[in-house]
C-alpha cells in the first residue's frame, strides 16, 4: 500500500491531502491539535480519513512518505520517530511541484517576503497572466494544483506509484496538467527545509537577518543555509534575484556555486546591478531592455519598499511582462495587511499595524520609516532575538515601550535602564490603551512586535486584527 500521511491539517496540510487523494494515493491526516471546521469539511468532502488531538503512531509509521506542515518543528517527537524509521518527510510545496508544469516565481528572505510576493502577483494578474498565489499567502499550492486537474484513472495494477518513486522519475503517476502558467510562491525557511527536488524558475532572496534561531539550534549559519535552498536545482536557464548589498548574501555568494543567471539589485548602481536608483528614478536593465519610472511614483514608500519594488520589477521583466503593465502596477499597488498598515488617527495620534514584524529586523524597518516620536508595542514569543539592532532607533525615536506578552523578561533584560518609560500589558486592549495615553499629539503608536504571536494570539493576523479593533474603539 502506498500511503501518504499528512501531519497538520491547516491550509497546507488539507491542500496536500486533497492533491494526494486526487492523484490516487491512500491518504491519512493527523493533527496533534484541533482542526478548524473549514478544513474538516474539506477533508470530509473528499472522504479523507483524519484524526485530531493525537498522533496514532501505528498509522503514521505505515506511510511511504510524510508531508509535514511548516509549523511543526523538526524536533517534534513524532518527527524524530518518523526519521528514525527512514520515512521520507517533505513539504506541501515539494509535493505540489511534482504535479504541475507551471513556472515558479519563489520569494524568500527575513523581511519583505509578503509585500514582494503580493506585488509580483499584482503585476502579473493585472497584465493578464494566468497566475496563482501560494505559499505563506493565498491558497495552498497543492490545493490549487489539485483543483486544476481531473481525477486520474489508476494504471493497470490498481495502485498509484509511491510518491517517492514519482519524484525520482520527475513525473507524477498520472502526468501533469492544467492550472496556472505561473505560481508566485512565498517561502519561509521552514518550507524550504522540506524541499529537495522542487525548483524555482525565478528565485528571489531579499535579505538575511537572524530569525527563527530557536528552530536552527541558535546557529545563524543553519538559518542562512535554509534560505539559500531557494537556489537549489536551478540551472543556467533560471534566474536568481537578490539584494547585492546584503552582507550575508554577499559573503555566501563568494562561497557558493550558483548555477542560475544572477540579477542583483541595490540602491547604488554597480557594474552588474540589474535594478537600481539613478537620478531619482527606478531603473531596471535586462539585456538591451531598459525600464524607468520616477521613484516618487512608487505606490509603497520607504527604503525597504524600494527594494521590494526592484525585486518585483525584475521578476516581472524576466517573465516578459510589458513595461507599461509593470509601471501601472507599481503605481497602484495597495500594500499588505499587517505590514506598516495605517489604521486610524485619533486626536492627532497615528496608529500603525505592523503585526507581521515577527523579527527584530522587521521592526528596524518600521521604526526607520516613521519620522514622528513613537509609542512602540513589542513582545510575544521571543525566538532568541538580539534587540541591539533596534537600540539606536529606539533611543532616537521611542517615547515609551509597551511590552505585550506572557514572558517579557528578555525585553526587560535588554531595555530596562535604557528607556525611561516601560510598561507591561497582558492583552491587546491594555497595550493599546497604555500606548495611547503615553503618546502626544503628532506621535505614532506602532505595533511592531519583533516576536512571534503564539503566546497570546492565534497568529500574527489575529494579533493585528485585535490591534485594529481596539484602536477603532478609541
């Protein structure tokens, strides 16, 4: 029996299970937590057996291959036991890639992934390209691939080939068909860790700063290696877009033999730079083609968003999108929820939702982009953060700090004695109320937590939406 076991029944897990079932595999889904009703309904509709609140090891260890949701740590007991038995573990993205011929534009980096992903999708969609949005945003890639395909007829003998045989032969049991011509895929390091044969036709690496070190044995190099997996399996026919002034990327490129064609971007122009700012214009140069537009016309502002626009413009140019489509989309893009999202102004105090800032570098970008004094809401699940990166900006701009989390000890250990006004909050309402009282007319209240959200909230979206709700109550 060729059994695919899916661990985790969220967006990626449910999608992977449906694709596996549609491809003729036996499927079992196991989630140690509670499965949301919408995903239960999806599994039941496709008659896929599942369990929640437990992992039945007898069923899981019968798998020919396991698809692991990215939120499950490689150090989880069930994962260690699966590895001990030599069962192959992959990600949903790796599995989905086996069953589509679509070109993949893949984006990773410590910061800016979602904005760049959404911007590329916006450009391609507006240009009339048949494009899907997947990964950390949009619907599950596996689900989109499944929905694009007709149910297969198994070959003689009844069973589908094993999924591992599939990847070794670089073809699905029933062929690849249908779906989008391009998928724009946001990839976290956790997703990249579960990918071996998957290839990005256009790979984008925006930046690398310390993040998620608790998942990488607190070794920055392990995290770096994970990010660079986005270039694996690329050939000279593929493209690698990257920020050439990032010191970590620069050092790693000197050590690595990247096969794909290189498309570096930076603010200042160098000999091989493909996107840069010159005479207050964004310039993209690919072969003999030159694209220009005034920097002031970019819809999303701030230095970090100039980088995001460069990466998106390069990707769209490589995908042969017309210049006028790129220009129009860079001008009318509306931005991303929970990323430097303006919420409201209350008695001349502006409120900005940057809940997606789950690492210190993201908070640095947020503080750097705000010109007024700030009441800053920080906190959550600390991932081994080094707050020294924002220390100078905090000293220059922050009027008050509000620590919001179950355990604020790491924040106090770093900031006590450096900032005069520091407060603790145990709920979003309390955090917003304190920050509002501390702010003066003309100030900004900024939620940019530096930390994961899981101590008090379901996820960063829940955290951001609670922030907006409490602000609107003011």
